[in-house]
C-alpha cells in the first residue's frame, strides 16, 4: 500500500522559548523510524511536512500515518489538520479532529472526565493576571492549558504559596499566550497507560511508572528538563519502569480508568493516559491521543515492547487499526468514524 507519513513543523517560533523547539524536533526521528517500519512491512512510503508541502499532495496515498502535532512554531494545529483530512475523506491513523481538539485543551479534557466521575486533580483556569485562585489546596502545579511534552513545566511550576502561584501564572500567560491551568499537586506515584485498539478490542499495554530521582529538594515531576534537556540533572536521573510494580487490584483499577478516560474524549487506534496515584485512586492528569512513538525513548513504545511487539509490529498494528476503521466506515458509507472508543451518548 502507498502510505504517507505526515508531520507539522514550522521555522518560526510563535510562543514559548527557543528551547521548546527540542520537543518539536523529535518528530523527525519518529517519522524516519515509522518509515523504515512501514517499508519493512512492504509499503511504499512518503514523508510530508504539512507546513511545507500542504495537504493536496496527500490525496495520492491509500492511508496516512499522522504524526502531526501542534508545535510552538506552527499556527497550524493538529485538530485543524485532522479536520482537513476528514474533509478530504482520507484514512489516517490515530484520533480524529474532535478528540484532538478536546485533548489539546487540558481543561476541556478534565471537564469531560469529571462528567463521567473519572478522578482528576481539582483545578482552576486563570485567564488574566491578578485573577484569584480559590478553593484549591496547596501545593499546586501551574501548567499551560494547551501544551504538551512538558512544555512550560519546570521545578517552579509546583507552588507552595500565593507568591509562587502568581509568579508562575504570570509567566505562563505572557510567555505561552494562553490561560494557565492551576491544579492540585498529587504527590504520588506516576503511572502511564498505553492503549492500543478500538471498541471492544481496545487494550492497555503493560503499565509503566516514572521513576524520579530521590532528591528531596526538588518536586517529583516530569519537567521539561527531565524530558528534553539531555545532560541536566533531571534528565539524567529520571527513568521509568515497565511493567510497573503494582498489585493486581491497583493494576486493574488503573487500566479500567485509562480505558474510560480514552473513551470519554474519543481517542482512536492508540493513546496514552498520564496518571498519578493518591492512595489507591488513580487521578488522570491528561489523555494523549497519538502519543509519542519515538523508538528510542517513548513510554508508549517501551510498553509495547514489554507486551512483545517489535517496533515494526506495533507500527503495523496502529495502521491496521486505522484501516479497519476505514473499512467499517466504507461499509456504513458514513463519514469518518474516528472516536471508535467513544460511547454514543457522549460523542459530542
Ligand atoms: N496535578 C499534578 N500533580 C502532580 N504532578 C503533576 C500534575 N500535573 C502535572 N504533573 C507533572 O507534570 C508532568 C507534565 O504534566 P502533564 O499534565 O502530563 O502535561 P504534558 O502534556 O506536558 O505531558 C506530569 O508528567 C507530572 O510529572
Ligand atoms: Mg503528560
């Protein structure tokens, strides 16, 4: 089959800082790795930066492997790209435009989770400087409401008083040009759940735990430095363990919450849910549709490997999920059925 791999990367920097580009550039390595995997599986493959190549060129492909994300440099958002692909009637891997839009806004995701009684830390959105935060218990964590990849998150993001809160909120508002999400800080174990498949076939791959350095002076968070600044203390001393050491009951509870969280936002094919444990309760921090599948250092691929998939096999599995949705759609001659995980009553 002819498969197009697409990604989104612009030369400019519309928000954030120069270092944030580290999080964006990673997609190039992933695109290459996916290309090699797909070719190994017998496909003919092209790679396109939609910022540079546009979308018309994509019509030649039987299916698209969608690695496009919203980046700090590009004004083109991932949901807008997916929406165009849907309008063009193309089959593409991962979530549809509606799910991408919901998850790109952490507050929207949280509202949906709460509507289904899925635990998520209590929060408030701050849209302007001077707005007061009420009813939340310190310590709090302050994040940009619509970024990913730990962009905008550093040790100062965890705040213990009003002064720290105001300073961080101001930085997010000014630098990232978007509201700040102020959330209660859950100082518990951090678990990632990687999901593959749709509908009744959706399953959670072995759970993974983030292992933080035993440095009492710093907050235990996956900061930007921990994710991207090779050589930094946080990067060198933060790791992960898969499978996570959990008793059978906790594991089952976490997996059930992860599946429900993906359903409520309407992910397709593959996803990753980031959670923190308080006592036995898993709190959902965010849902990542189309999570990072970098072969070297992504949590999703680490989980897939523990489940027995090679890189080429999991890439093929993601594509197979998208093609199966595409076939089901053609049978029903209905518009895109992205959101296959989503129960009809909350399809929105
Ligand atoms: N409410 C919270 N309590 C504890 N840690 C948090 C909380 N929110 C975020 N974090 C930390 O910050 C990291 C990044 O936050 P997350 O919401 O997953 O955003 P991103 O989209 O950047 O990954 C998490 O992996 C976790 O370590
Ligand atoms: Mg996260």
